[in-house]
C-alpha cells in the first residue's frame, strides 16, 4: 500500500463513518487505516489507540452540533424560526450521515464500559435538550418545554434508527414537523 499523508481530521471522519456503520468494537485500527489509505502504523502518529479515536470522535461530533446547530438558540429569530432552523439542520445532518447518530450508537455499544465516553454522550444529549427547552420556554412553562425537547430527541433518535433500516426519510422528517406544530 502506498504511504500518503492524511490529516488527523480526515482520519477522524473516516473512523466516525466506520464506527457508525460497523460499530466501535467491530472496527479495528487496521480498518481505519485501510479506509484512509494508510498503513496501520501511520494512524499512531495522530492517535495512541482506538479508544482515543473514539473519544475524539465523540468530542468532534459534539463540537459540530454545538457550533452549527445548538448555537441557533442564540440567534435573533422568532421561536418558530429558531426551531425550524434547528430541525432543518438536524434533519439534513442525519439524512446525509450514513449509519445514524454516532453518540446514540456508542451510548448503546460502549457507554456502560467507558465512563469517559458516557460523560461526553450524556453531556451532548443534555446540551441538546437544554437548547431546545430554552427556545420552547418562550412559549411553554419550563417543565413543558423540557418535556417537549426530551420527546423530540427520543422520537428523532428512534426515527434515525428506522431510517437506517428502511431508508424512509419521510418518517424521519415527520418528527421535526410535529415539533414545529407546537409553536
């Protein structure tokens, strides 16, 4: 195999894709190297092991959502416009992301064995719920807003699983549409 240069971010993106489609435990360092067109040893220039790649992958996705989706709550938009934008960007992300939600997948697969992973995953879903609840509090009581946010996230995560099984994007899109009818 020819040796090529690949950035840490490229390796991370390839690993994320593999973790989502094959699972964390079913993905080896050799799989990641192959996907990147590298020899396995080259990965170790960027990461000390697969656990570090997994940890960085969780942080990478969390940061992406914080920067590109959850930050919409602070924009000068109406409640409905904020939610509409968040729903649209979230739907776009998951419709174009083979393998579903990395954080939900790893929550199921490894969080009971890895407290560091679990902490990042819990924080990600907490921030997502708080983001939505903060927006919904413009129209609802704190408790009602928290309940709606939680229900949306749970329903969306279930729909992401079903989308991966059936490839029926309409059912996934319905979850966001239902949330928007609440405002």
